[in-house]
C-alpha cells in the first residue's frame, strides 16, 4: 500500500491520507468498523458502482452491525444536480443519519462531487471519505476538496471546499471501467506529469503498455504519484488563490472543445487535445523546446490520447474559450509548459498561435 499525505494546516487542520493499493476494501471496512470517522456509514453510489461494489460493501458493514445505509443515484453527469442533492439529503434524514455518522462516496467524480457536497451540507456537515472507482477520480477529483453540483446555468456553480477525512483508491476497481473512461483519466495523468514531474512523463512512455493494461504495480505508482503532485499543489493553495491554477493545464482549450462538441468526447480526451494544442503553441512561441515537444507528443501517442483528427470549427472553439468562467477581466489565463515538468501562467499568450495549432490538427 502506498500512502500519500495531504497536509492542509490553515485555521483548521484539514490534513488527510490517501491510501493507494490493489484492493482497499479490507482497510476501508476495518476503518469504518473501528468508527474512525463516524458511527453509521451512508454509502452513496451511482447505479453502476452500487452493483459493482456498493451492495457487497454494505453487506459486509451490516454483518459488523454498523447499520449502514445505501443510497443510489442514476449514473452520469446529470446526477450532479440540486434534485439529486436534495434526494440524498432527504434519504439521509429518513434513515435517521446524524452528524456523528459518515458519508462514503463510492464511485467516480460525479458521485464524489455530489456526495461530498451532501456531506458538507447535511446538518452543516458530517465526515466523509472518498472511495474513487474511476481513474479520473483516483488521480484528480477525489483529491483537493472541491465538491459541487451543476445548476442549469453552469457546471460546478453550486458547491464548496470540503475536505474528505481520507481517500481509498483501489486499482483493481478500474478493471471494469470502459476503455474511454480509462483514457479520460489518462488525460489528467499526463497533465500532472507535464505540470510538475518530467520523470513521471518518462515513466509513462517507458511503461505505456503496463498503463494501458492496468498492470497493478505500474498503476499504483502512477496513481500515487499523481495524488502526490495534486496534494502538493493543493497544500500550497487550498482554496484556489493562485498556484492551484496550474492544474488547469490543457483545460482552457479543452473545456472549449468539450462544450463545442456538446460533450461527445470525454473530459480527459478534450483536455488531452487541449494539451497537444497548447504544447505545440508554446513551442511555436519559442518557449517549449523541440526535444520537450517531442516527449510531450510521445507520451500522448503512446497512451493513445487525442490521436486522429480533431473535428472542430476553430473560430467556435476560440469564441468558447473567451466565455470560460476562468477568464479574468477579459483576459484568457493560459497554463503554458516551459519544459516538461514546469509550467507558467500567462495572461497574454498569443491566441493566434492556439488557433493555428487547432487548424493544423483538424
Ligand atoms: N472535484 C474536483 O476537483 C474534480 C476534478 C475533476 C473532475 N471532477 C468532476 O468529476 C466528474 C467526472 O468524473 P468521472 O470521469 O469519474 O465520471 P463518472 O463519475 O460519471 O464515472 C464515469 C462512468 O463510469 C462508471 N463507473 C465508475 N466506476 C466504475 C468502475 N469501477 N467500473 C465500471 N464503471 C464505473 C460510472 O457509473 C459512470 O457511468 C465531473 O463531474 C467533473 O466535474 C471534479
Ligand atoms: Zn480536468
């Protein structure tokens, strides 16, 4: 088992551990039965993770007399809604859940964001633990304490910073994940490497087959390393004042592509396109060296990320970018790689270079 510590010592000590292992079920069951985080566990799943993991977990907890509750929402982004938020609050109230109990978010980023927001809100907050079951949620959304639901006018517009008490990331859970969801998570994996760790990028190139076949040792290293990188960024900037913006590498262009294509491609795939575009534009701007651009291209190719042709209208993508909620005073804030492992935040990056790269990839 690899353990990553997230140290958050502001006005309160919000620090917690991330456990990364093949299976984390025994550890989770032990910790819940020791009542480490609360009395009764409320296990929140979507309909896929309920069948795959939720029901068996709840059976185990029931045998230990923990009187668990299982609440299930439909799978998919639509469940990150105020409707599902209130459905879960009502469900917890009906089951007699109190502030002394604990929410277990068992699923991908949708369940994590929704259940985390529920945990932060129910009776003004009770403990919660994240049990991420998608690659994206293991390397990204379960770390950092951002929890939210969508409102009709905007994604993640209703939420808070609410840190889990612990994260349990089990690699074996990824075996049932559809390939496109693995690729989506890999987009964020590469992002972590490019923003902070050249060694990770080189490791991914050297071990791409192991990554794509979810080889346990390779994935344990990869997931734990990504968690360390994200934890380090979050430790320096818990509430997104500045440093945390580096996590948006590939996202300004990626989000625009995602919206432009009406969410036909997964989030990580769009981020991967965004990274390819920005890296090439950085090279054209004289920042990223040819050698580093080659390594960037190599890691994307070897992990089968953003390959083929990008089918978008350049002008529409550029227009979408300007509407991004992270646009500050009319300026598009862009995270640009200076080398592999080091990025810079720029507010005046020449946008014509971005447009030219989108044109080239079409
Ligand atoms: N809070 C943050 O910091 C943060 C960061 C990045 C993304 N997010 C959010 O995360 C969400 C996306 O998360 P996601 O990509 O995990 O999507 P998801 O939660 O929708 O999961 C993808 C699909 O995989 C299924 N699934 C989950 N685990 C499975 C498993 N082990 N085997 C088989 N199927 C499984 C789910 O039921 C779903 O159908 C978005 O809403 C995004 O906004 C949040
Ligand atoms: Zn992302």
